[in-house]
């Protein structure tokens, strides 16, 4: 009430005064009837009536302080993993005033296993950089555009990303609380229940093992741990080059002038189509059991740009513009569920959308073709398929996916994942990126926005562990299976977990602020005209390069870039209109009760 403290609460245009009073009451433990919201009209204070839509800035009369005491701990809070999620968790804890932190990282620097080990020097961020940087989680900090004097590009390379991670770690002083080259062998509760024993060993094999005691353990172990293994009869007779497509195992110089089979159709496949074409291969044959949907740059941008999720029908309409170039009806994909009139679209697949434009451009020119089939055996310079085809080739890359490590369950002592928490313990959490698609409405293709929300959620229950009992009864539970360890949840597990946060009003309000960062930072960093122009320039640059290298037929008409600003604006307007209609229907239904 004395205007010395300020909090931000996510609210829609229809949020009314009583809702905000209840949120403030739940956090401050002051009776909502004793809280009066006052706005200003010019210099004059005006009391907000119960029927009023809440003003964008109000004073909470009757509230002396918004401060709620944080839980104090005897031992350090340990964060496992120094990738994006682990770094953001540390920064979040530091911003709440916590200083007794320790991060344990198996590798020798910041960035995480995915970027330091799984990727290679040709790998690029497939989604937009505006929603993928360490400072994304800080509402008042703009999207990163420059790192150490160099541009942080729209689709940065692996090395640019690693530089971004190191720069952020330096600015936030994360190095002072991080212990590198350290394996976490085991995490177990102390016998008295007051903390956790964390058993560590040096990852390089030299030095002493150590036992640490923590008051909370927040783990970001990652789920891209090992490549899935596959072997075919006759590999020793093939006589060409065979390698796995991840973990920097490929010498792409072997692809020049050769027909390459790329086996698989996940996000790593999409990345490798681009890389093989950049290394002047003769042709890429993408062979897969199922043809998954992949994304394209403009549709990835669109779902990040909009405040509300893009309906699946509009997403597929936009995708089809690119799929037309390769003669595929994306509505017919195995992962799409719809009706005869295509009035809705639900997409369900076990791999994330690989995002690229090059895949489609290469398909248009015949540099890439997709074959739904499986290799049966190999002979000299030939792959024989289960459908009876014989494909002459000189290179085979196995892009059959990267899988999580079941040993992480054992390390954490994880019997059952309850929401995000190991065995339902609010001070022992585990998070990783989701490698799946399961939705009818799409809010992001990127992992950056959910990571920031997860880091904030973990901190909430470290600060206020008693709040966990509010959501415990409704949190989904998950045990390990032969296909997947328990620490890696599916979409059907994560959606109710996020929804449960709405039962804690102040947490829900803060999470809505984090949710809004996605479109705010996307719009500031990647305005439509600039972004589409950049996509078009890249498209045309590949055409020129392929012609220069003699890789494509000069007589084939060059395809114009499939997206225009007018087209995209149409999808923006339709998405907004659809959600407005949905909200109106909900309000009518509520009024009729």
C-alpha cells in the first residue's frame, strides 16, 4: 500500500478485481475482504469495484508487504547439470537471494551434453534464437543479440550457442558455484530425513570420490544420452561408409558426390539432410518405417510469435504450403488424427518436429527423397529393403534416434515420478526436454520456453515446500518401463503437471508471466518482415549454391519461397479470432449456469 514493493501478475483483459484480490490473499495470507485495489486516473486514486476489469497497475491497500518468507535450509541446494535448464535454475535461485548453491557437471564447461557431445560443428539451432538463450527467463532482459562482440544469429551454430552459454555463465557468476568433471553416482535421503547424501566421483577418472550433503537436489540430466543401436546383415560386405549420425561420429567429407541413405526420420534426420547437401552429396535417400512430420522455419516462428496457441488445423494448412513442394499431403501423415472435413487436427508422434526449409527444397530438386521402407540386408554398394528394392549407395548414416539412460533412475533413487518430483519429494526434482509431439494447439516448437517455466516451478517448491501438498493429490505418476526410464515423461504426463500449478493462485500468476515471455521476446527479436526476409534469403542462397556446385538441374524452375507476410498475417488473424470465439462461448456458457 505504500508503493515500495511491486509484483507482476499475469492477467487477461477480462480479469476482474475479485480474482486479483484472491491471488494476493492466497500469497500474503490476508483476508481478501480486507484488500482494496486502487488504480489512478490521472493523479486521482479510484477504488476498483468488484465488477471492474482490473487495471494494468493497481495499489493493494491493506497489504503492508508482498514478501512471503522463503524456507531456509541448513545445507546447500545442489543442481545437477550445467546445460540450459541447470543454468536457469541456478540463476532463478540466485535471484531469490539464495547463495548456498552448488552445481555438479560431468563435462568440463557449460552448455550441456546435447550441445557439447551429441551435436557436431555443423549443427544449428533449428528454432529461433529469441526463445533460446540463458537470459530468456529474465522478464526485463531483452533477447540476446550479441555474444562477445559477435552476432548471436537467428539460427546459431553449435559453437555460437556454446559461446552464449559461457558468456551467460560469466555474467551471472555461475562458475563460482559449479564443479565440473564431476559424476553424480547416487542421491539418497539422509537417515534422519533432513537432507540428501550426494555421492560423486571425478568423471575423468583421477581424484577422490566425495560425499556431499544437500538440502535439495534439482536434476537436469538430459535425455539425449546414447544413440539407439542398429545393425544389418552384410555390413562388413557393404564396402562403403557407415556411421551413426550423432555424437560427432560422421566424417561428412565422405558424402561428396555420393548417394547417401539417411536411415530414420526424426529431428536428427532433418538436420543431416541439410548437412549432407552442404557437403555436396549426390542424393539423400531418407528411409524410415514411418514418415514423421517435420516443421519449417515460418511455422516454428509463428507458434512462438503468437500469444495464444496455433490450432492444429491452421498449423497443418501452413505446413502444407511447404509439403506441396515434395508432393505429400501432411494431413495424411500417420501422426495426424482428424475427421472427414478436417475440422480439427491432433498430432501425435514420438519425435519432436525437426525444423528446416532445406529438407523441402532438396526434395523439390530431387536431391532428397523419402522412402517408407526398412533395410533388410546390405551387399557390396547396395541396400536391399524389406519391400524388395535395391538401392545403390556409397554412404549410410544411421539417424535412428538418441535415447535416455535408464541408469539415471538408479542414480536418483527414482521409483516413481510424481509430476516433476522424485518419489513425490518437493525437494528432489528431475527435468528434461520432451522429445515428442502430442497436441491439438501449438504454443512452441522450442525447448527454451518450457525450460524457463520448469526452472521457476522447481524454485517455487524449494522456497515454499508446504505448497506442494496442495497439488500432490492430482499430480500424475510415472514408473519406468522397458521402453523408457521414469525420469523422461510424456506429454500426457507433463500437461496435467503444468495444469496443477493453477491450484496455487500466486504461482499460477507468476507462471503466466513466464508463459508470456515467449511471444514478447519472439516479437522483439524476430519481427515478421525481417524474419520472413531472412528465411527467403537463406532459401535463395541454397538455390544459388547448388547451381554453382552443379547439384541441381538448371532447367527446373526455381521455386519461390512459399510464405509471404500477407499469408502469415492471415494465420495470425484467424488464430486470434478463433480464440476470441472460444472465449466468448465459454463466457456464454458460464453466464447460462
